C-alpha cells in the first residue's frame, strides 16, 4: 500500500517464472551429445551386427518406436548429416572424459 492504494505487481509465480527463464542458460550441446550419441552409437552397432538390414529401417524404427525427433530423419540420418567423423570424434572425446560407454562402435565405417 502506498498513499492508501494497493501497489500491484506480478503474481509471485509469474515473477518467479520470468526471472527463472531470464537466468536459465541455454542448453549445453555436450549434454545433448551425452544423451543422443550413445543411442546413435547403438543404432550403428545394430546395423553392423545385422540386427537390422538397413540404415533406413533403423531410422524408421527409432522414429516410430522411440519417438526420435522425426525432423532429424532418424539417428543414422542425423549422424550422416552432422558428419560421421565429427560424431565419431565426439564419441571418442566423451569416452576419454566419461568412460567406455561412449566408445565408438566398429560399424561407423558402414555409414560413409
């Protein structure tokens, strides 16, 4: 109250959301890589091991079966578009930093 009148402000929840959104940093690319690239790597292993006959089938199965982002074209399409060597290098980097679970599969040459 000021001079007999209520001073209006944003509701507390709205104020918190606005300040949290302003203070929240953009998602880090490494976190996305740590989540997505192991899945892509397993897809490469499935192709190499003959579990799936083609990269297109892997991509379709991952889109329809797991909800992989359709606009990315599937995990193997994503890897090709990003660059097979770049993905492989990033997996090696993650392996060095976080362990063997990020070791690139031997089947990456199949995507070239």
